[in-house]
């Protein structure tokens, strides 16, 4: 098994901070208003549905992470147990979503929150934040993980303040009708919110760096998901209940915050809540994305130059530079936030399917499932994986129907990735071998 280790540098707390940072940042502060515009007061149900479907996928993912802790697990698992081309396409599609949607979305949203406090261009703030986390991750994953924990603590405190002060301002009339656009509206909103609910899944991509990964990965899921569920339900109820669905549609969380927080507390919420939530997401993406470059280069699918490491800090400086450059370019593009959110969803939903197929293959063909730290029967794990496949495909169709133009762009970019794979493997000098032969 490549890169498996029980002596990595990322602790359980740091893994939880990375997971929560990826989940909370995008969902609550970038896409809540977009989801309210689709589902109205049903956004609370949409959050629960998105998390429920994410949990279906987390069960098999936890099993794989426990049995086979490795670097770039979301690529390596399907490459080993299902199909290398399918695994590559999933990783490529995620890259489109992460760099074309994720990092620019977080950076632009952070700028919009700062603009509410002081007159400054949102894109300027976004570029500054992207640059800051690029430089931080150049200094090493341990330093980035420590910064993640510190921001995580402040974030949870700020969100707790929002909920505690906001509950008295909730008016039950604002929470009705619960399904103004029917069940389809709720499910579609869940699709928009789903990618950021997948944040926990990406900890398997740094499994080679997680200390005692075989136990810590399942434990991190068990800690992060209940915490996120409480935050989502609390913030969702307060946001819609305080101002109503019409006022909250496509709006930032500063809109309800102005209703019940004083000026000082509003500033604290923007900085400690919104900015730190988005910052933890950005930092986590910079931590995780180079792992994909590493495993794809190891399989001969990407240039080895992207994984060349700095001698002093041990970080892939060229790979990080590529990630930084592409995300800045997309940030400066004219695409609106809602479109970036849809683009972000496509890759995340698609990525889950091959990983679930890999989990099902392991359950069917390997007798080692019983040694996993996940206390569930193999049949239950396999059933969760099968349900997750169906659910993700349904969500992909629904999200695509809401943004057909962006989906067409994503599919075109995915097709380019498929052509690149064929050229690289059939006509290039590299062959795909490490994932198949070293596990």
C-alpha cells in the first residue's frame, strides 16, 4: 500500500479542523443564500438532506481510509479497485471544480464580506487571501494544519454566537411555507450544498500524513459530522427565521446578523465567522489539492515537475504555484458566485461515485473488511455505498438542470481531460503502473 503510515504529522484534531473547514466555509457563507433562493425556508431540510447523503458516502470512505490509509485516496481507491481511466477523470473533474469554482468562490465571497465592513474591492481581498494561503502552504503541511486548528476554534465560537443571539429573533411565520418550491426545490438546493458537505471525505487524500490514520480517519468523521450538523441546523433556522426567505434569498449571512447583532458583534461575526470559515476552506484546499498532483505524477499522468519539493520545507512549490495561478485567474473572471457554486458541485458529486464503487468492490472481494475501524457489517457498508452512488447521480442531474451552461463547460473540460489521458497513456512515454503494482 503506497504511503500508508501510522506516524504522520497531522493529528486527529487537525484532521477534524481540516474537515470542518472544508464543510462549513462554503456551505454556510458562500451558498446559503443561493440555496434559500431555490428552496426558501426548506433550506434547513436541504442542509439535512445534503449531510445525510454525504454520510452515506462517508461510511464506505471511512472503511477505505481505515484499511488503506494513503496519499490521494479519492484517486487511488478507484484506480486500484475499479478503473484507472475513471479515477483519472474523477480527479480531473474535481480539479476543474476546485480551481475553477472552489478557491475563486471562497476568495470572492471573503472579499464581499470584507466589503461590508470597509470600502475595498472584493477581488482585491480575494487575491490577498489566496496569496497568503499559498505562501503559508509553501512553508509545510504541519504549519498549515496548526493554522487550521486556530482558525477552526475561532470559527466555531463565532457561529455559536450567531446562533445564541439569533434564536430570540426567530419568527416561526418566517419558516413557513417549508416547501415553497416543492420537494424538487429542496433536493436541488441540497445538490448545491452537497459538495461542501463532502469536506470530510477529503481527509483520505492526506491519509499518508495523518497520525495513526487507520483509527484517526473514522474517528475524525465521527467528530466532525455531528458538529457540522448542529451548526447547519442552528444557522439555517436563525438565518431564515430572523428575516424571512425572501430577504435571505441570494443574500449573505450579514443580512440576518444585522437584525440581532450590535455593530461590534457584527464585525466579530464577519471576521471570526465568515472570514475564518472561508479561510479554513481555502487553506484546506491548498493542503489537499497537491496530493492529487503527487499521485497522478507518480502514475505518470502528470509531469513530475509538479511534485518537485522544496529542500527546506518539503513542499511541492511548482504544484502549489500552479494551483495558485489558476485560482487567481478564475477569481478575476466575470463568472458570478452562483455559477461558481454550481461548478464546484459538479466535480464533488462526480468524484464520490468511483470511490463508492471501489468500496463496493472491496466489500465483495476482500476478506479484510472486518479489520476496519468502522463498526458496521460489510453488507451495511456496501449498501451505503450503493445508495450513495444512486443519490449522487440524481443530485448531479438536478444541479446540472439548474446550470446547464456551466455543466456544459464542465463536461467540455472533462472531455479535454479524457483526451489528455488517451494521449498521455497511448502516445506518450509514460505508463500507468504504480497504483496497480505497489498496493
